[in-house]
C-alpha cells in the first residue's frame, strides 16, 4: 500500500468530516469553523431555558470544571470536603468528584434525568433532553451528547448556566487557558487549563441532530438503570 503525505491541515475533501458543510443546509452560515461551536451553545441554551452554554468534549468534564470553579470560591460557597450524590448513577461522576479534590458520599434516593451534587449548586442532567430542561437557576447544569442520549453526537457535553461571571473562566479552562479568538502565537494564556473543548465538527453534528429531535422527550436514564456504586470497592477507600 502506498501513502501520500498531505500538507499539514490540508486533508483532501473526500477524507474530511462532512458536518461543517451539511450544517449550512439547515441555515447555519459561518466563516470561521469555531463560529459553529458558538451557534450550538446558543441553540442549546435557548432550548434549555438558560442564558449560556459552554460546549465540552463530555459532560463529566463539565461537572469537573464546575466543581473546580466553585471549590475556588471559598469566600462565597466554602469548600466542603465531601460531595453527596445518589448511589445509583454513572461511575464517572464519583470519579470526577474525587479527581476534583473532594471526597464522595452516597445517598439512597431515586432520581430521573437530573440530580444535584450536594451541597454545590451543580446538577447532573446527562440523561435529560427536553425543552425548558434547565433547573439550576443560579447554578450549573450539565447535559450529555453521548451515544445513548437524545442528541447522540457520539461524545460531548455542555455546561448550562445563568452565571455570566463564570462563562469566560469555563471557556478558557476547556481550551488550555487560551482565548478562542486569538491566534496561538499571539495569545497570552489566561489560566492553566485543560484540553476539554468540543470540535466544530461535533458542534455541527449537534445542530443537525437538534433539527431532527422532538422538543419534548422522556428522560433517557435515572436511578432505575444504574448499578449501586456503594458495592464497588474502589469507592470504599
């Protein structure tokens, strides 16, 4: 088999993902591919009933950033040692609680679609997708675009919030502390961040799928389809 070396960033059209071209057919015109991420954030926020959306590579990282952000606001929220969640949820949630510097505690409650990471005003809404789904009010709610969700991009998530003051922090933290509108060689990094951003192609797929998904949907998960994590030895240390 022979291989051809393409110029950097110049993959032939037939090997490129098609979503950025396809999304134009739905009325989303753009000049810079990153504009599509902004459009997706705005559409999801409007759909959910909040002011802002911050697109990420997955919803678990959204919870992680919310925990890190609020843990740093000790003058406002304090810094609790433990975070309380339902014992029946997806395993990445308690793992990210531990990775954010907290201890995890479990409670035996039933839930569907959304639950709180107590005592923080953070809500895991990974299994809810229906119009007006935002419940956090003054806090933060995540949504998931995994393969088993209502908008199955494949992987992806978003933080939903009404808190304008946190939005720029989240956007820099997801993108290695960079400013999205400044070329790399000209940027003055604002923070020590993470690699957690959503690609324009994934955002375009999200916009396309939103145009083919009902506005009202039943929750795709809850305590009823999750295992009891207190029986997992890894969480009992």
